[in-house]
């Protein structure tokens, strides 16, 4: 049976981020992606200078109206980097588009204690409304703190703070499953912490923290995570698999002397193993 997925996020023309990660990975896993691009960018917004940005919210409305005339439905929806106007479009149409589909929302808007360029607190307020429609959210620590109106932490965080963030996110937004990504208690280690309706307990998966900052790793993680969940892995198992995949991609990329982390990790060499694990 074909599993149809709607992917809605930006398309950055250069670099392995957002749509250029999600579409090939989920397609390679034997799933059937449909795309709803939110914006067209020359590059992502981190480290490439003044990128171009072309908002596609008006086209999104036209696309959705056309889809209403087609026998088109989705088993899952994956929302990533959106932008203010595209978020408004999705908030308006998501209930009809989802129609009982599994909905993963990665509330991409900040990291390292601050909002990304182009986002403000009005966007955070809109995201708070949107994630109430999610089956699973995957914020990093900064995004979780922004969603809850807390002071942002630049790097390290305590275990009690992590547990408070998880429980508060779940209760405040009534989301069945919450993953908190990029959790660091100390140098050299990074983890993903989870809390869901099935296990009813807080759990975590740890990994070695490789030095440096790598763009697109959150998109890699969310794409593999969703693929694994749709292949009937449970949330904790899917999280472990996705973390392992991201780490392997970074390690492979670092072995290349010409590698520029701004362009995102090279995931192509790790795809055969991922397919073997999930197919």
C-alpha cells in the first residue's frame, strides 16, 4: 500500500537543507511525497550572506484549491521551515489537509538561544497555534523555550529544565508526542529527549557531540524519523535510528577535506544502509 506524505517547507536552491533533504530521503524509503513549497531561497539563511527569498504563500493557496478537485489524501504531513505568510496558509488549511493524518511539525525558528534571521515573536505566537494540530513536534531547546515564553539558553541546560520543557510542551499544546532535540548537559554529548502518550515516561537517546555546527542536520533527523515511524518503528527506536544516521552523515562528510558545513552533510553514502534497516 502506498503511503502518501505531504511535505511543506522551503526550497533552498543550494545546500542540503529543508525540501532538498526531505524529498529524496522519504522518496528513497518507498514513500510517496507530495510537496507544498513555502518559499524559494537562493540558500538557507545561515552563513551565506544576503540570500534571496521569494514567498510562495499566494501560490500555496492556488495549489491547495486545485488539490480540492483531485482524489488526493495524505497518510502523513511533515511541516518544517515555513515563514509567516505560509504559516497562515497552513493554519487555515491544515485541518482539511490532515484529515486524521499523522502530522509531524518541526517548529523551525531558532537555535543557540535566539531566533533565526527573519523571525520575530509574532511568528512564535503563530507557531503556538499551529502546533496544536500536531501528532508529534520536534523543537530544539531554543524553540521549546520560545514556544513556552521562557528565557532562552545558549548552550547547556539541566536535566530538570529538560523535563520541565517536555511536560510543559505536552500539557500546554496537547500534543501526543514531544521530542526535544539538541539537548546538551555538558560538552561532548548531545541527546534527544522524548515524552509521549504511549510510554507515559520521559526517555532519552544520547550521542557523541561532534565539534562544529552543521546546517541541515535537523532536517535530516526529522526526515529519517518520520520515515522510520511510517515503517512502523516506535518513537524511541525511530529516534535512535535517526540520530545514528545524522552522526554517520557528519562523520563521513568530515572525512572529506573539501567539505563545507554550510552546505549540510553529505547523506548519499549512508542511504543504502538506511534502506536496508527500514525496507
